[in-house]
C-alpha cells in the first residue's frame, strides 16, 4: 500500500518526538493551521523506517479500513474496550 499527500504539503510542520519506547525519535507531521495530526513516520535509525502511520480522517476511503492488530495495547486509555479483530481473508490466487 502506498501513501500520497494530495494537497496541503506546504502547511505541514514536523515535530521529532523523542518520547518513544525505542528511544529513537518519531517524526510527527501536523497541520500548521489547526494542529491536526496528519501522519507520523518511524525513525530512520530503525529497520522499518519506511513505515508511515496516517491518521484515519486523512485517509480517502477510510470507511473500509479496520484494525488488524493491537500495538501498544498496554498504553490504551481505560475507557477503550478491546478491538475485535477480523480474520484475514484467504487469497483467491
């Protein structure tokens, strides 16, 4: 899956967040007008630095998206319930 920013690139600012489990900074990209999170990217020092995490409202067609796994479930807020996972669909190939 690829990620393309269609518009507003000139409005993006980045904050390098050092408060991570790995101690490696996380690049948090946000809108300089409203402060909304747009996406974040893993540190280039990590093996999977090619990963972008795009915040849901910024994804065109996001209504078809669903979570596939928990990450950092031990850090979730107390009022967040368990996420029920869907089984992966079998390949038709």
